[in-house]
C-alpha cells in the first residue's frame, strides 16, 4: 500500500472555543491511531496548519471528516503527495502550540514574520512543521 501525505491550512470559525483544541487533539489521536495515520498540528491565533500521513484511503477519509468540522473554515490543501516515508511517525497527532513559534522561525520559512499558513508554499509549510519536530507536545 502506498504512503501519502497531505498538508492543509484552515481558519478558526466563529464557533471555536478555547476548549476545542483539547477535544480536537483527543479525537484526532484516537481516530488516527485506529487508521494508522500519523501527523502534526500547528495552531496559532486563528490558523491551523496540519500534516497527515498514511494510506490514500485513510488520509482521504480523515480529510473528509475535517471538511465537515464546523470549528474551522477555509480548509485549503497546501500539498498532497505520494511519499516514501513518514516525517511524523512518532505521533498519531503531534501538537505544536503557538508559544513555540518565534518571529525568526516564521520569517525563515515565509515572506513575513506573521503566521499565515495560506501564504506558505508546499515546501515551506512542510519545512516549518519539520523544524518544530522537537517541540511537539
């Protein structure tokens, strides 16, 4: 079975509450583990940047659930590709909170020191996530 990776960006909806991030992480970790999906979630202010890795069917099913989740909107695929290995195999869903983002780090991977995942290229988005690998909760 081939291995795939999807990276997407989304924006918090009006209905998002501060407790929602814990609920998202708990359900993601539970569901992803059952489907052999690994990944990482970066959350900052009003944006998410997430990477999911696994089989095409499992990635697509997970992404379809994400699209129907009313806690975020403007869900946009940054990249979707066939890969030879997982970058985030240690986690069913690793999490990097906003506190781990620095101006210098953001500026390294984008044209601005302000986090806006919609402005990142597919290469920069994955590089940013990989650079935060050691700060995952």
